[in-house]
């Protein structure tokens, strides 16, 4: 008799929990029901679509198979989380980019282990710290970077000449070396010259392995719980990669501290003349930390890791994918080449970066579109205000996120 009572009590509590959750999330379910998308299973949602898919290519094949069948916005349930997919609506995409309530990232960004950096920081922190660091990316500073970009790019082009006429070649490592050299030269004022030796290859391979493991985890929902992921071999490999990456960051930070102290007297002299010195990213970090006790060493290191990792991943990966796409589509490759080499789109000097940007966006349309095909976005909604992409508000407490499936395709 007692066992029967316990069964009824447990059943009642389970039913009450389900009803309570459904009631609290009723607006989210209403929003999801108004969206297009594949059939959804209870509890699992749309996770069944990616069961057995072990690689990013498999996931992309699933998206390519289902995306053309539905119209934006597309609602996809990953367990209790609603993913809103934007496929081919520029207006929706513009809304996501411009909305002040879509600054937070999805929680999967925490897998990158740089929670204090701008890449994964919460919206309120990102907004404040981005303003503090804006001076490092002012037009004046960016213009001063052009010579460094040119020098490193010419070195890379020369190093690639040996591959001409030798068939297929993986360009990612040469591009990654060029990118890292450019990042260290512009953001930290340090010339690594990785293109001249193999000393940084382990660091770059660790970076690539780390990103591969993080993206692998993102694609496998069963690895989301931290205590489960720690039991896998991938976690041990990822930890080793993180130690190598952070070892480089730690050594760099110690050198930057010494350089910062040496340069401080000169900067103060310039300030006394009424001119505010132009500071690179590292110098801005240490100046902000000096006046902000909340910025501890880990905070600075996360910002350093962010600028390196994000710069490497976005620039090196995007350029590698861009060159691969141009190699596959040789008609587009020829059009881009003619556009880049034409006198109307090429500037002989780079004194004004704004002129370069105007030329790039206004005339080099084929090149710009080629790059846009390789970019992606994933944000999380933090406010109950209604967004134009759906007739219902999406709250942060309801774990709703917005992701781009395809754009400009």
C-alpha cells in the first residue's frame, strides 16, 4: 500500500513539474509553434536529426538537406533549448546584428575557456570593455597596421612559390603563421617571425587541435555536461593543448609587462605635451588594468588569448576556406583576380585606411562576396522585448538563441 502511495506521489510531482515548466515557458512554446521547421519529438526535440553524426561535415549535410524545405525563422529544439535559424532573410539578419538585446553569446562559447575575453564575455561586460579597448582599433591605429600586414603577406606569398606546379597543398599552416605574425606584430608590438622557422609549429598545431575538439564538443550534445566531458580522452588532449597555448600567453604577458614599464615614461612625456599616445592592444590592456583593480592577471590573459585565438580562427580559417573555394570555383577565382589587379580597384599607397575600405566595399564586390560566404554567427537573446523575426518575445530565461543557417547563398 505504501509503495502504491509513493508511486502516485511521484507521478503527481512529475506531472506538476511538467505543467509548471510548460506554463512558465508558454510564450516560448507559442513562439516555436509559429515557426517553420522539421517534426519535433518530446524531450529530445530535433536532436534525433544529428544522432550518429560524428563530424561537422555530417552536421552540414543535415542542414543542407532540411534548410531548403523551410522558411525563416526556423525553430529547432535541442532538448529544452530553442535555436532560431535564419536562412535567407537579410532583414532578420540585420535585426540580429543591430539588436542591443542580442549581445550575449550561447553558453557553448564557454567551451573555449576564455570567459573574460570579448569573444565569450557576457553582454554587459562586452559592451563596457569593448569601449575601453576601442582606442586600440581606431582608424589611426589600423592605418599603422597596414605596413605590417603587407610585410607578412609578402613573406607568405614568397614562401608559397615553392608549391607552384606541385599539385594539391594544404595552405592552412602558412596562412596561420602569417596570421599569427600579423597579430603579434600589430596587437602586441612583437615580431615572432614564425614564417622564418618551425619553432611555433607546436603552438599552432595545438591551437588547431583545440578548436577542432571544441567544435566537436559543440556538435555532440551528450558532451555538454562538464563532468561527462572530463571522462573523455578528448578532454585530456584539449587540456594539453590549453597548457601549451596558455604557456605562450604567459610568457608573452611577462614580456609585455616589462615593455609596458619601459614605455610608460615616454608615454607620460607625450601626454604632458597634450597628446594622447596611440596604444596597441597590449598597452591598452595594461593601462586599463592599472586603473581597474577588477582586472586581475587572469582577466588580462583571457583578453590576450582571445585576440590570438579569435584572430587566428577568424582570419586564418576564413582565408584558408576562401582560397579553397576560389580553387574549386575557378571562374570566380579569375573574376576576383581581375578585380584585384585592375587599376580601378587597387591603390598604390595605403596612407588612408578609410580609402582602402571604401575601395574594397564599393568596387571589389566579387572579392567581398567571396569572403562573406565563409562567415557565421550565433547569439543569445537577453530581453523579453519583441523581435521582428517572430511574433512572440524570446526571453533569456527561456534559453533561446539565434543562429544563422545560410546567408547570401
